[in-house]
C-alpha cells in the first residue's frame, strides 16, 4: 500500500514530515516501509503553501493484506489528531494506492511532475482519484489531495533524480525554545562530509543554515547524496536530545521545478531556465535588490537578485548590456527571482569614440564625425576598445543561506565531478 500525505502542517507548529515519522512508528505493527519514505517538494510558488510546500509518501509492505482497512483507519486517526486544522491554509489530504494499473502509472507520472512545475486545481486531483477509484480522504477545501496524490505518484513511478535528507526531531517539551546545537560540531561535520553533504553551513556568510528558527518539531536537517553521508554527519553533531530521526529520499536540490522555455512562454508562478542577452544594465532598487533586463527574440523579462542572496549580487552588478546569459529561477509578477546564472558569453570589446587630450571626443551630429573639446581635432573614425571585466564566463549560484529547497547546487552538477 502506498500512502500519500500533504498539508497537515502550520507556519509555527506541526510539520508533515514529523507526522509521517510518528505514523511510521505506529504502522510497524502492520508491516514495514519499503525502501525510503519520500519527501517531495512541490511548486515553490504556490500561494496557498504553509511552509516549504512538502508532500510525503511511503510504501508499506503489509504483513497481512486483511489489515489494509486497519492501516487506513490508523492513518486517518493520526492525521485527525496531529494536523493543525485551525491554520487557514492547512487543508489535509490522504491518499491510499493498493493495486496500481499501467494507466494509473501514466496518469500519475504526468500529474506528479505538473504538481512540481505547474499550478493544479483541486478538481484535477479529485478527477484522477475518482477515475482510478483511489481511496482518499480530504479535509476542509481538500487542497492537500493534490500533494498527497503527487507524492504517492512519485512513490509509484519513481524520481528521475533524487537526494537524501536526514531530519532530526526535537522532544516536545523543547518546542518553542532556542535550539541547542554545538556549532563547532556542525562545522566539523560539514568539513568531514562535504561535498557528499551540502547546505549544512554557509561558509561565505559564516552561518549555520541546516536548522530552522520556527517553533516546529524539526531540530535540523542534513542533505546529501546518500544515506551513508547524512548519517556520518549526523553522528558527529552534538545537540539537545533527539526524539527521533528519519532518512528521506527527496527531490530537493534537483531543479525538478525548472522548465526549459523561451521568454515569451513564461507564466507567473512557475520556474524556468531562460537564455537571452542583457538588454538593461543591472541597477540597485530599494531594499538592496539588483535588477536587470533580459531579452530574446523580441521578448523581455526583468530578473532580480534579491538582498538575501548576499554576495551573489556582486556578480550580477558586473553584467552589462550585450552579455549572453542563461538564468534559473521562479517567476512572480513578471519578474524572475534568480537562483543561478550561467554567463555564456561576456561582451569583451566595444566601439567607442577615440580619446584626445585626455578626454573622449564628442559627436558633432549624425555622420559629422567627432571633435576634441580641447584642441578641436576632428575624426570620423571610432575605435575598438577592450572592456575591463571583473567576472568570468561560467556558473554562479546564490549562497546556501538563500537557496530554495528544490534548487540544485553547483556541487551536484557534472562538471563538479558529481
């Protein structure tokens, strides 16, 4: 039986991953989890999300098929006890898949990917559930059925790319208090396991980034390429007592949310990989954000490096009109929020007015040549000058402190040896 869950959390309390961790312990009496439970990050731009827009799924190998109904009742009972129904945007959904068919596999494969890249309606999930006679239960407006079905779909059909995360949970009496984690052991764990783990610390900004600051059950999460790596880091970290921990297989850090597209195809609330030429110079706007214009075949979009991306903005400031780049990020209000950028070709030379008497000559008008303001010399020629550039062609990314859950860090790119 595949069990999918979504939307049981709140902004300052319950976390759906914790509910699943508790549920797995309860279900041990009826069977065991096959492989790893799944932590699936859905479209990060959805306005209805409570936290990181994560849905969960697991495949349970039943000891006795006759226990299926008891398992379903236990899952429903646990969700009804632990979900934060008082949260406006918390609308839980539960899905149970017992006997998948080839047609279901095809439909769910398409639906699950759309849940990560597109904006789905509740009716689309319900139509699939009814068409394939999938057991389910939704609460309030039932929006959680979208994520629950998508996560169950990935459990059934597999992930095209995946990473792992070990999440450690706090004792309940600690909720709301400052997390007690020995920072020295965190830095040591990162040094010992990087690049097999990542985003535990932010070296450039001298910050530990693997622990949340909200009052939820999560103590910290360690991300890595396999279970061995995250367990090794976990064994080195000293902290307050851990109530329980669980290793998830996940689509985090895979860029699964990104759609290869052209600028004229862009729609709000989706995430894209776009290529084009810088058409408006980078400029700083209120709040310390850096914005520039990107054009391709007559279409135009503005791209922004927001203040939380810190040193990444230094790279963006160095771009100039004529540079050819590929941008990666999410689109809101017709603006792309930069997660990464690849500088494909830098503008190295420019045709300019010549210098005379220490100053650049001024144009006298269309096709009338250039004149030196000091000595009066005239020329019709312009000169090719090499432009000083303080960046190189290649990839650049935001720091770990600003990285979104789905964004793929450069350490996972093939040219980094991973």
